[in-house]
């Protein structure tokens, strides 16, 4: 363990001066200045393509800047790799954790920096050091546990322990609560605050305004590669940050009007597949049914089975009155299914194909050759309608940013006008302005008489859009709520495996923070 050094005067922990980084055709960072004080939780926000990821890549040694300076504790540095940044006291927790599932917690934490005895790795000493480090920082974790058996919130603690073990004085966290329950997110911010109180510094890259308002000390907003605003969190509002990000007023966390459900479109009865047991649900025309749950509790497996991408071991799936239990994915599509998958790159698109070709997928059935002119016109309409930022419809879909790739998939599937839309994580990685647009499109799709099955890790999204909410826990439907009943506490309790009484209180022993969390691997 290496404690943070004594402050060198009043120098900022991190200072970026005039950082400029250009890629072919894109000025990602344009003379960006960023100052982060020691002992501060500093949020970095901005829309997709604003330059956040590039700026953090420059700071962490993943990219070399074209111009500008990096200073740590008042001293200028230059990193050719992340290993040099780590040696200088920086550490980064990526959105996709970098852990070995088959290793124990202690083995992951000390990997490549193992304590030695007689020239060999000293496992007992590794366990002792990791246990002491975890206790010192309030990061409850069993050093002997296998990481693959841990819930995602505990894995994140392991990632933080890895950085602390290497003496990180400044921690960079990229979308740290994307797969956490509300209780786990609150616990994480408690840990981050204690680290800041010790004199460490936290740089938080996130889209979640509520967390920024509740957990950060300062905010820097990027827009189009430049700094649009710098503010102390206590002196601003979520609306003010959103306006700085987008350049316009944005209505946040709006509860959409309820739908007017009609006839049954989807019926799932007693369905079982890998990771799913005896699930039954219905979705009616003109209705959005939301599925909430911590990642890894069977949501993805359920959706894949309903969409014909995973074999059904038991039960029945009926779509528009037609039994599609054993039908192929193409037969599901023909029966009236549109599908926005969680993995937009690997499942939702063909990255090597053009944007125009990807936008036509599912519309191209029939005989004869595809007409390039019609493909481009179809693409032009959807690109404009959904605000997809693309230099040309003839460019490969893989060239798009994650947020713009999501807009492509959403736009394509809504254009199908299918009777049922299944949509997983519709706004993951999408900026605030686009979130509002996508939500409005989904509600309009529902109001046009379509049925929507929505899976989201964002409780505000589930609550704002759904007419009914189902909660999955360990492969089963653990609870069902009307839109009026689905407050954040009830949902959080159900997601953690605890029941809620009529007044929202826990009917199982212990508090929400103590409720059991499933030991499932995030997909």
C-alpha cells in the first residue's frame, strides 16, 4: 500500500492545459483546460462525441495529445502508455471490468505486483495485504472469493482495490454505476467520498445527472470538443448542467402519460431457458412493460428466448396469436417482432456494412437486387429523423460512435412498424438530448398501437416510460408494479431480492443495503 503523498503546496492534483487531439476528419479535443483539485470528486460530462473519452485517454496514456500539457501535483508529465500513468499515481476503472473471473479477489488485486517470498509469489501475504487494504477503505470483500462468483457491485470494489494497491492518488471512473442497483451505487459513492476525504482525487465520467448532483464537488462540461462550462456542483442544478451539455433547455426525468392498452400482443407462459425459470408475462397493444433488474439476473436470456435467439426448454411464447416458441429469429420477425438488442455492435448491426445497408436490414426481404439509390434515400430519412451523426450513409456502420450506432438501431427497428418492439437498454451510452428524443419516439410508437417490452438498467427510464414494471431476480419475476406503485425504493428492494410492503418498507430482514445481491455475472 502506498499512501497519497503530502500535498505539494496548492498545486491541483490534475491539470490539463490546452489539450488538443485530432483524428482524421474530427477535432476531438480543442484546446481543453481541466483543473481537478486534490481531495475532490470531479465529474466530467458531455454528449456523445463531446470529447470526454478522448480527453481521459490522453490523461491515462492511451493517446498522445497533438498539443497541450499534463500536470500532476504541479509537475509536467508525459505518458506513452497506461503503465507509465499508473506509475505516476493514476488509476482507471473502465466500464467493462478488467478482471480474471477464475482468479480470487487477492490474485486479481496483486496481479503483476505480487508480494514475494524466497522468489515465489506469497499468496498468504497477498491475502493479508488485500484484507487490510479492504478494511482500511471500507471496501467489504472476501480476498479468497473467486471473482467470477461475485456480484457486479463487489467486482467494482475489486477494481478500486487494484488501484489503491498500486498507490493510485487519482482515480478515473468511467460510467461506474451503469450496472449497479441503487443501493450499490449509494455504497460506491460513500467509498469515493471517503477516498476523497483521505486526500485522493476522483475523476468521474458519467451521464447520470442525479449522481453528479449528489456525489460530486465540481463539474466540467464538454461540448463539441471544447469546455462549455465549469461549475461547483453546489452552485448549479441538473437542468443547468444539461443545458450546458446540449446548448438548450432539456426536460429531465419526465413521467410520460400512461398508455391505453388494447389486445394482447405478446404472451409468455411458464418459460424456462438457461438462467430463467418459469417466467410468465403479457404485453398488450398500446402498452410499455418495463423489466428492471441488476444485470445478470436473466433479463437478457429471457429476451433472447422470446426473440428466437435462444432455445426454450419449457413454456410457450405467443406473438399476435401465433405460437413462436420454437420459431427461428427470421420467423419471429415475420410474425411481427422488432428487436433492439443490448449489444448493438455484435448483435444489432453489421459493423463492416455501410450505414445505409444497416438501416435497410429487415426491410430487404423479397426478390431481385437492392437498389443503391433507394437504400441511400431510406438512410437519409432515418439519419435526419433520429439525428444520427454520420459523414455519409456509405461509411461503415462500425465508424459510428456508440451513441450514434444506438440511434441507428433504434431508428431502423421503429421504422418496421411491427406489432411488438423488444428494446434492451435503449439509451445506454446515449447523450441527454438524444435520450429525450428516443423516449419521445418510444412513447409515440406505443401510442400508435404497438406493444413494447422494455429492458433497462436505468430506473428513471423504467419509471418514466413504463405502464407496468416487472422486476427480475435470479431468473424469475420477483415483483410486478403498476406505474403508480413503481417508486425507486420498491424497485430497488425487489432488484436486491427483498420484498416491499404496501408503504414501501422492506418486509424482509435488514435494510436495502443489507439485502442479498445475486452472485450473477454481468453480461
